[in-house]
C-alpha cells in the first residue's frame, strides 16, 4: 500500500503540512527513479514516519538528542554507509525542508535500515 492514507492522517492531525507531503512524495519518486525501488507501507514505513516526524520537530523547534556516537560508529561501519550518505544528499537536494545535522544523523540510520530491509526482501538491486 502506498503512503496516501498515512500522509492524510498526519496532515489532518497537524503533524505535517502540504509542503511536507510534497517532500515525502519527492523522496518516494527519488527512490523509484534513481534506485528502481517502490517505497510502500510494507517496506518503508519506519523511514517515512521518521521523515515526517523530523519535519514536524523542525517546525516546532523540538530538540532531539544527537544519535549516540557508538550507534553512529556502528552505522558508519556498514557497507551501505557510503550509499546512504549519497541518498541523503539526493534527498536534501530534491526536498524543500532542510534537515539539521541531528536529524540527518537519524535519517542516515533509517536509510541504512531501509537498504538492509530492501536487500532482505530482494527489492534492492543496485549498488549505486
């Protein structure tokens, strides 16, 4: 299932706004167009939920603790780290909402987890 229902719920609840919805749709298009992956509730729910929550936190000014260094070091050691950095750079280039450094750290964690999940299900076929 696509993210229409989730995004509408978040929109109706005031968690996100129309600009955020456009950005999420741009991210979904990015993964499809550049990596041949269709992001759906079944494979990318955590990643999309994080992005929406990040947009909400940034607008409200809510502080988020930085990703613990030990966790960041573990993520940096993964084979998917260089690709996740590249994907985050592309996400930042196609979206209007800037992610601060703290949110970028969490986004990188979620992108790595997303890649691993897609590899496990056989949906990730690229080494880009």
